[in-house]
């Protein structure tokens, strides 16, 4: 009998934890080169992180939702850019596992350790043709596109005359998967934080995608594994929140390390002897761990629903997104506090606190974790329609 999802989660999490020193040591190179070093990708592949959603039938080692978030969080604790790229790749993998059986077999033909990049950011069109679609468009925020195996293009479905299909016709949105070799990447990623994600713009022109490699966002997965049954909209915010909380964990630990050796100017004692620093560390710890506990509680609830093969309710979807947004906000507050407590030491480019400060604020800029969703969640809690298809 094979390992359970929980056992597999524990094994992959342990392997990732062992990689954290290597991930942290690669931070400077990651920022400088605006991509992940090859040895980091090799280590993450060996740890099994890219196969943690892939069904056993495709030679993957699927984990549970708790394990998935723990892996994302731990990778981000080691290296923010690696955590972000893994999160976006994992999100795309959920889409790939909603392709028709033939399409998923093609994506994973070379094995389960597939890296994805791409998404809905940008402007793409898909025109139906014999056997598939012709894809054209320029896309933004292709995190990890320099190292990806497959690209995901979120497109508007158009008819042969180029008109967008309306609600009376076929579905207006389409997810198309393209081999990385057929896309052109433009060097556009010059940013304040998450520099190492290499989230460049990319484009394709009139590329044919067979029907088996395209599907509507609401398609159901043909695979019976539990995580593949998770609504993608539910996963979207909570997986990004794991990146933010991983960054916050590194910030708190980095400040504690700094405080044990830094003598602030004009003081005879160590930084840790300052009352303000002691209070800041305690408040940051409470912010982070309470947000993680709330998220964990809701993840447990959703996972129990999945294991009972029951549908995830709109209330559960709304509350899990709420937990994700709240965790990101809490992580930002914790990191800001640690950055300020670190004084001028924290502003140096080489300081882990500087990296955490820049990176967590970029995570918080993603539209899927913006505070605007508080209104939508509040509507659900008040018995109203959420007003958005993202819940």
C-alpha cells in the first residue's frame, strides 16, 4: 500500500526543510540574476515539490492541503522568489489536471516534475479551429517563465471573425497550455521585490494548441485525487498567503538573530535589550501565528469536506479566501515591524530584513489577496451573493 497524503506531506516537508539553508544562501544570486539558480531548482525537484499535486497515476506523490501550504511556506522562508514561483506553478498544475485525460498525459509525458508559468494576466485570444485553437497574445507576470516546461495562457475565446464569444455562445474564457519552447519571453522584470521570480512578459503569435490542452476554468478534473477536486478559486488566495507567512517567519527569525549581536549606536547593551524590540518581536509572533492558526482551522474544515466527497460550499470558499487575505495582511505587518526594529542595518540590500520587506509587499500587491475581497466575503457572511466569480 502506498503512502497516504499525510505521510507524503511529512516526507516532502522534511526534504524541503533540509533545503532551507541552501535556499537562503542563494538569495543574493536570485535577486541579482532575476531568476532562480539552477542548483536551487535541482534541489527543489529532488525534494519532490513539483510533483506534490500530481496523481499517483501520473507518477506523482500527492499531498494534502495542509502539506501543500507547509511546503510553500517553508520554501518561501528559505527564498521568497522560489516560494512564489512554486506557488504559481502549483496553481497552474491544478489547471493542467483539469485538462482532458489525453492532455494531462501529454503535459506529464516526461515525468511528474513539471514547472509551469503563466496565468490570466495580459491580453490573449483563442480562436477555435479544426482540432483545437489558435492562440495569440501578450501576457504579463510569467513568474518562472525562464525555467518553465509549460506556459499557461488565459485567453478570451473568439470566433473566426475575431469577436469575443458572449454568454449565449461557448464559454468566454479558456486556459491553454503551451510548451515553453513556442513562446517568446521579453526582458521586462525590473522591480522592487520578488526580483528573482523572473516574472517577465511573454508572447505567442498564432500558435496552435490542440483541444486536449485547453479547457474552461470551471472544468472538473478527471482525476479522483482530493486536491484536484479543490476549486481553483479557493486555492488562489490561500496558496499565496503561504508565501507571505513564510517570508514573515524568516523576518522574525532574522531580527532575533540580529538582536543577539547588534549593539545599537549610543547603547551599551544589545538590541535585544531594548523594550521596544522585545515588544515588537512578541507582537509580530502573535500576528503571524494567529493568522496561521486561523488559516489552518479553515483548511482543516475544507479538507474534511473533500475527504467526505462533498462539495465545498460558498461559505467555505469565502472564508478560506478571507483567511488567505488576512494572513497576507498579518505577514506584512509582522515584517514591517521587524524591518523597523532592525534599524539602519535592515536597509542594506544584503540584509535578510531588506529582502523580506521588499518581497512581502510585492506579494501583497497581487490582486487575489487585495483587501477588496473583504466586501465580497462580507456579502457571503451576510447571506448575499458574493458578487464575484472568484469566490
